[in-house]
C-alpha cells in the first residue's frame, strides 16, 4: 500500500479507525462492539495488510486500551503511526488549568496505549479552540518539545472551524468528514488550502456511517428516507453505470481526490479489513471523470439534516432495546 513519509513514520493511504473496537458504532453494524480477541484479529489483519496508521481517541470507549493490549501482546508499535485525540469543553477555565487538562489527558492516553509517545495528538472538538486557543497552542507546543507527541492535529466537522487554528501554525494534520454527499470541505476552498500548506488531510465518514449501503426502496417512511432516498437511488444507478460496488464508488471518489492523504475506515471483523484493503491495492477500481463530475454536480446533500435523521434512528433503536 502506498504510504507518505513526511510526518516521522510512514502513513498509509488507509488508516484503521478504531472507534468500533471501543464502542457500538455505525448504522450498518448489527453485531456491536467486538470481543477483545476479535479486536486483536482486526488490528492484526490491518497491520499485516500494510496499514501503518491507527486512529483512536480518549472518548472512543476502551479503544485505546484495546490497542494497548494488542501492542503488549503482539508488538508492532514501532511500525505504526499512532493518532489519538483529546477533548476539553472547558469554556471560561483559566489558561493554566486548561493546559494541565491537555497534559493529563495525554498521560491517560499514553497509559492506556502502553506507549511513551504518540505520533499525532488531535484536538477532538474544533470548538475548543474558540474557547481555549491560547492554552491549546501552548500545551501542544510543549508536548511536541518534550517529545511526547510527534505533531498536532485537529478534527473538524465544519470547514469554517479551520480558520483560527490554521493561523496559529501549530497544526500539521487535519481530520475531516467528506463523502459523496458531503462536499463542504472541497466547496469551501480549504481542501486546496491544506494541500498548498502541506498539511496532511485525513478523511473520515467516507461511507456516512454505513448509510450508502442502505437500500432506499427497503427503508420505511422516515425523516432519513426523506433526506437521502432520492440521492441514494442516484448513486446506486451511478455505481451500476460505472460497474462498481457502492463501496468502490465511495472510496474511489475520495481516495483519488488531490490533497487527500489517507482515509479512515473502521471494521468490526478482520474480513472487513481485508475487503477495505482491496480498495487500495494496485489495480483497484477507479471512478471515471464523468462519474466524478456527476457526483460533484448532483450529489451534495444536507448533511445536518441527515445527521439529525440518523440521530433519530439511533434514538428509536435504543428505545426499542430498553423495552
């Protein structure tokens, strides 16, 4: 698998997202969080398949501890670009207290992971920068100087969240959502800005939490079907025209976009990892330029509306389980 080498360790075009190893996650995940043995098998399949980038966070349940368990049992840390994330949500807190919270968060993450440094420490909530920007910049600079992190990153939902963080000069990685329905980053101009500034761009939510795998004609009447039904039919028809699976279509659209460094893909089973690896192999299916233009011009969707509908779907599912 192709890797980038500008950030200390080789960074693979596919990153393994590990939220599924610590939490029940994804609308297409019917099996829930895997067992520890199954999680180890997922990690083993990814690393043996050429993945060098692992993505986790302090808020991903026990995901960090699962990774730590794997490293202690099987080794392999030396070949891995390891990213974790911290959150603050401390508006109005004195600067020194906020800085201390970042240091303590990293200490817990390092303990959970069983390592003495991470390659990238990401701010998990872009809103934290508006509230504690000075503290964040100073803390991340200190941690980098101390050798506890290789670089600093920021995870965003909305492109406009990038303006002030990028002006600080402390961030060399950005993680953001982008998909066949979510064109906000590209349309904002920040996709090109990040490329020009040589900032690594890690894309998540390529499958929109599994939404692209749902059959719109089998969905019951709901806000979710109202929000995405017609566009799902459009991309299913495009996949047929391109002779691609829905996964190949979704991956190729983002994978081959200039400025994209890596795609974060999660899995609950090793066979899912191996399937995802095939999308990055030599000779993997590529979207035609005509197909790319079709998505660019016709498939942008109202992501906030979709996320509200997804949340309602989760809430109904949780209510059913309690009955």
